[in-house]
């Protein structure tokens, strides 16, 4: 059984939600209000507001696509900026840009490290093959 107020799973036989304090069914809701009016709520007071923020409606323009990942990959700074700008308004696009930027930075760093290792190896081979004068 799940709480109608917060949506979390309730233990079996629970009359109230242990997370938000809401009654588990409509019959208990009336009893809870009556008990509070009589002052016999056993020292428990439910919060005056839900303990979670309301869920916003999804934005139909917020589409997670590979184009934003590619943009963030090839231009990591742009991907990071778009991630920070869109973080609250367009979370799916922001996640795609941030993911592309992160993957791009990791790939660029790996390419730089491999290039340095390759250069050191080429210089070592060239130095060992050079004639001594």
C-alpha cells in the first residue's frame, strides 16, 4: 500500500504515513481531524505543509537528444555553460549537455596523455638509434 499524499510505501496495517503523517485512507483522515480538535493527538502534530516540493509539469520542449551531447562533447565549455543555465528550467537538455561536456573533457585528457606518452617513446627510440660522435 502506498501513501496518497507523498507516494511512499507504507508498512502493512499502518493508519498513518510515517513520512508525511497523512492518514492511509479516507476513514482515518476524519478520525485524525476529530482527534486533533479534541486535543488527543498523542503529542504528534503533522507538518502544516508537505515535506517535499511539488512536482512541476514536464516541459514539452525539454527533449533529451544526442545533438546536445555532441555539442557538449565538441565544445565542453559551451556544454558546461548550457548545463548551468538550463539546470532548473530544462533538466533533460542540461543533463545531455553536461554529459557531453564531461565525456569530451575525459576524452581530450586521455588523448593528451596518450600523445605525450607517444612523443616520449618516439624521442627515446630516436635517441637510442642516433649515431654517437
